[in-house]
């Protein structure tokens, strides 16, 4: 039985402003109608004898993961919440410990959540070819056959043949300069390091204990602190921060004598920049990749993405990236997009919020969009999913007016509980306990007008919450 392990970390910096810390690129539909995370999960379902996935993610993304799995109809998954990010070696260790609880012989297929694979048939075939090696206690990584002397990836040098389709790993190589990368590709002995793996969970833990005993011991302590919470597994933060921060490559793969590589050509991309997304996207006759309401004139080899309420027109551009969101717009030369992280760092240093979350913020019950704000007021468009309910809460510094645009709302305001239909409204005074519930079968949409001396999201006292939030 193959157990997919989906590593869903990420800080949302490389594809800013579309990706943010609270919604990194794996949760976005960048290519196609489903998100990269969902495409990764769906890819594993094409394998025979595949168990429900184990997802390792941050606490901030737990409801997004759960919702996107639910949209795919995936049940029985384990969602492990990292209270602190400690890199891939500890994350995989926790997943391996979770897997061996159910099956001592479990084979893990470890996949980053944010990669794009254009030829899934070839990828599935590569996993099938690698499976016998994994059962023979090899730690298998998948090497992507290089299409060009790329300097943005690490490389794997192949050694002796160990099976019909696998090779022993001779060397892992860091990202090279252009001259070295060209030499690697010309030799035919190197593959790109994909960061995807297949191995027995027990074998990985044995190798981790052998080569990085401090990580293994600290990870065991973290796993012993596991506490189920709804559909999630929580771990003690104090124990987690004591785990050494290291990648699987450094902690295990570069040290073990049981590392094997299975080469594959599957139109793989880690979507590590806007230029990488342009390369992977469908383009028009002028080489332009567009998404949204876009008009191009005398424009070539350009990426333009915009949101549903904003039209973008371009004239006389070559090799440019334009990405418009409701609260930020990026315009960059396509060969300079690797510097986007500097913009994010500047926003963070300035104490601005555009690097953290979009204007539209997703919650387990639905979403809200901050339409307008000013001194002592804020206007939000709130959408509540059918059957969902917000927490029973109170605010110290603000009052609220609710106007129902569509759907039916059940409102709790102090001791009163009543229904509001389309075009009806109510007032929630400052300091009064209140709650909102969608009792209908269609999304509930309303406009909320807040007024008061302080309008921050941390001015909230929760008394009851079905989602386990404090």
C-alpha cells in the first residue's frame, strides 16, 4: 500500500501578489481549474493500492487543506499540523511515524504540494517502476531529465544501474552556475532534483536515526505529544522548536548508501517564479499567457493575470509580467521576477499587510472581502457556506450592521435568535454576544458595516466555536 505524503508548507513569496503567506501557491488554481495541491492529490489516485494521503501543513492552512480535500471527495486523510516549520526531514519523519502506526510496511510517496506535472501518465509509470526498489529498502528519488542547463535546480548524478529503471545516486549537487549546468546536461549523467521520493516509512526512520540522530530523537518527542483535534493532529510547539531544521537531502539522502534515482520526463515544474508559470502556461500566437479580462496590443512573450473585477490592457510590451489583485499589482521584467521576494521583505519590514493575506480572506465557514475602510469604519462583503456557522463572539471596540443581500441568515444577538431574509438588516451593538448562521441551502451573502474606535481582527472574544479556534 502506497501512502501519499503531501508536504504543504510555503511562505507565499515567489508568486506574490497572487500568493500570500496565508494562501501560498499550492492553494491557487494557477494552471487549470483546480489548485496545485488538489492536482497533486488527484495524481496519487491514479496509482493502484493507494491509501488516503497524509498532509503536513501549518496550522494557518489547516482549514484550507481540509476544504480542498473535501472538494475532491477525499476521506480518511491525516492532516498533521506543524506548530513551527522545521524543514522536510522532520516533516517526513512525523508522516512516517503516522503511517507505521497503521501499516508497518507502508511505502511513502513524498510529494511537494506545489509542483506541476504536465505528463501524469509518465509520472505514474515512474512510480510503478520505482516501487520494487522501495520494497527492497532503497530510498528512491525521482530525477527529472533536464530540458536545458537550468541554474535554478539542484542536480543528481547517476551511478551504477540497480534495476531496469533505477540507478544508484553518485552525488547530489547544489544549484550550479550556467557553465557547470551546461556541462551537466551535455554529459547525460545528471538529472534535476525534483524533491519527490518513494521509500518505506520504516526504512526512512532507520536511516534518519543512523545519519541524523538528533532530528530523529527530537521528532519522536514531537510525535509523542500528538493530540487529535477534529480532523487534525496537533503537536506540542515547545517540542517542535527543539527539532533541528534540516532538509531530507542533507539529513539523509546525501549520507545514506541506499539512495537510488529513477529518471523521468513528465513536463515537471516547481512553478518557482512568474517566469516559470509563463513557460508552463498556454500561450497565444504572440507568446502571451493571459488569465482574466485582458486586452493585448503589440505585446509579446508576456504574462498577464487579473482578477474578476479588473480589466488590464497592454500596449507595446515584450517579456513582461503583470499580475493584478484587488489590493496590489506587480509589473516586472520577466527576467527579473526572481527579485519579487525583496518586495515581500520590504512590505514586511514596513509593517504592511499585503504580503500576509489578500483582501478576500478565507475562513472555514466561507470568506470575507474588505470592500472599504477608513477612520472608524470598515465595510465587508461576507459569504457564509450553506449550513455553516460563525463563532458565538463579542467585540469590545466595534458595533456592526448586517444587511442580507441573498440567502437566509439566523442571527443570535444577546438573548434573541431570529431570521433575516434578503434585503433585511439588523444592528449588533458593541459588547453584545452574537452569532451568524446560514440555515439555507444556498450561500448567504451579506454586507457588514463596522464602526468603532478599533477594527482589528484581534478584537474578538469567542465563547463557542465549532472549528476549535481560541
